[in-house]
C-alpha cells in the first residue's frame, strides 16, 4: 500500500492556494457525492475520504499542523513518493478497507521511528501515549483486540495519564506492572494492531463490517495523530495545544 496524503487525495500541490483547494473539492464532489451515485457504498466511501482531506486543508490552522507533520515525518521522508500521475483518488471501486488500515499502519511506523531515536521527555511520552491509548480505546478494543494486561487489573486502558503514572513507578523495587517501559506498551499495541490488520484486511468488493463500523474512529485517530506527531520535537517547556475532536463522543479528559 502507498500512503496518500490529503494533497494527493485532492489532486493539488502543497503550494495550492485556498481557492484551488475549494475548486478541487467541488470537482471531486461532483463526481463522487453519494447523491449523484444512488447513495452507493462506494460513493459514500470516496466522499468521506475526500471530505476529510478538504476539512483539513481548508482550515488554515489544521493545514499548518498537517504541513508541519509532513515536513517533520521521518517515516514519510524515508519512503518513496507516488508519481504525479498517481496523485488523485482512485475510482470508487478500488476504495476499500485498505485505505483505513493504511492510516493506522503509517501512524504506528511513525511512532516507532520516533521511539527508535532513544531517550524522550515526559511531554513526548505523554504525546505518544495519547496516540496509543486512543487507538486502544476506540479501535482495538471495539474490534476485539483489547489490552488484556490492563483489563485483568481492572485499570482504564484509555487514560494516557494512568500509563505515565504506571511507567514512572515501573522501575521501583517490588513493583510488578504490565509494562515497565513505553517501548513495551508500544510493541504490545503493535502486535495487536498487526493481528487486527491481518484479520480485517479484505480484497476488492469484500468490505468487512467490523472495519466499516470503525472508519470514523480511524479517521479521527489519523487526524489526532497528525496533530500531535507534528509537535513531538518541540521543546519540553513549550505548550502543546490540545487536539479539538471532530466528533465530541471521542473527547476524553485524559487527552
């Protein structure tokens, strides 16, 4: 799978002015809006992806955050970029579960690249845990891949503050916890996510209902991750702005 950023989805360059982005969205909407395609599943799928890209790029603040992520992403810099002829969204019949699983995979590769650099600050640990715990609570747990370590101890696996507290205690003598390092928790999430991806990846025309119900969560996860990953390299004392959730049901004081 080749990761497509929002500019590639809309078929515009990174330098495109707002009016060009609006025109690209209007043009794609004319072709893919569900109302023009008998409200088919394929058209709904394509339009949801187009709309998400447009919401980000049409907001000056969100676009600035997104551009910062693209500029600082070590994972994206190390991977090949699609050719100009591959920049626009593929026809509806090829938009499947793979797009959403690709978003999760890309974010986890980015986090892993960051963790591989070594020692991180408490603020950076908090950002990584915000990303991982959202994935745990809203995607892996509903899909049937929960954090059994935390469930067995009746602990809230959705609260990044709890993980920070647990990891700070992990090195104390006589303390036995499910995770002793951030890396341990990440690789547990990575293993569960690989199983999730392996189980629910589907071929053309075989949309999986379990992934279908999680697509809103996956798009929110992708947007939240982009917001925070772009600031991972900020100074420890600089304030990291809180992510504004598109859907209030995802909002949680721990984030």
